[in-house]
C-alpha cells in the first residue's frame, strides 16, 4: 500500500491456519466501502500450525495486509505489537476469531460521530452462561476500581486515535489490556462510547479463556488500580 492508511485494523490470530485466509477476505468488502485507505495488521500470536506462513503469503500478495509476528505470545502483547507497527491515523484492534467485520465499519461511524472518544463494541449476549457470570464480575470490578461504566470491558473492536494511543502508554501484555485501555482513557478524560451487538460467532478454533486466566484478570485489575492510583490526581490531558 503506497498511501498512508486512514484506518489500521489490528488482528491478532492464533493457530488459525485453516481459516485465517477466509477471515481476512471478509474484511475487504466492508472496509473498501469506507472510501479511505486502510490496512489490516495481522499478528500471529505464538502460532504453531502454519498460521504465520499463510498470513505471510497473503501479505505478499495484497498491499492492504501487513504481518507483524509475536512469537512470545500473549493477547496484550499481540495487540501492542500491531498498534505500534500500524500506520493509520485511527487505530482499531479486535479478536480475529469472533468479529463481524461489518461491526468495524459501524463502530467507525460511531467514533466519528462522537470523537474525540474511545469507541468499542458491547456484546449483548454471549450464549455462554458461565462466561456471562465471569464477565459480570469483571465488569463490576472495573466499575468499583476505575469507575469504568461498561458491561463488556473486553468487547472488541475498539477504535481510537493515534494521539490517544500514545497518551495511554499501554503496558499490559496479557488479557488485562482491555481493562487498562478503558481505565487509562477515563483517567485522561476521554469519553467511552459503545455499539451494542448481539453476541458473536467464532470463525474457528477454541477460546483461550480458562478459570486460571479469568482469576489472573481479576487479580491483575486490582494491581492495575494500585499502579494508576499514584497518577489519579493529575489533571486530565486534552486528547483528540
């Protein structure tokens, strides 16, 4: 791609060699419809099944696709690898295994209507009772610790400006990245807007969320609250 992209969409993926090509293909038509240059920044996340090779071939053949490898693994690390390599003025990251690409376009329209802001999807139904309960507890923790008013902290896609990304100075390399993103945005005075969607359907593979990883998220949120407490009294910075 010769033109600087207006929008960069970061897509971490793990062990999706058998279907990642179809997933990426689904993004082109809706994103072509926005009428502005974009890029897909695909981040193979410690994949062991040939996902890297598949994505590398796609990127070599299509200038709209860029690959950034993350051999160490980790959801947050993959997101950060992609965001730091992205060239767009607007940045988006989302879970490649369970996102409807049309929601990226819908969320972009919502972002532009409310900018400056952090725009994200809010899943209304996950069709998994245990996950609903776990999410309820995590979102409640976010409200109590950070004042985050969201019923779906981990919902993606998320869209924000490059300026906001630079101001947030995100550090989380694991599943805490979504909570940190929203908590830090609130800390710098940027409003949160949400697009409600009716759940999602996985394109393939299995969720990596376990009871252990869920517990690590709850504990990590508490540690993050202690870390942010020292800067909580600082006046909000103006972010576009």
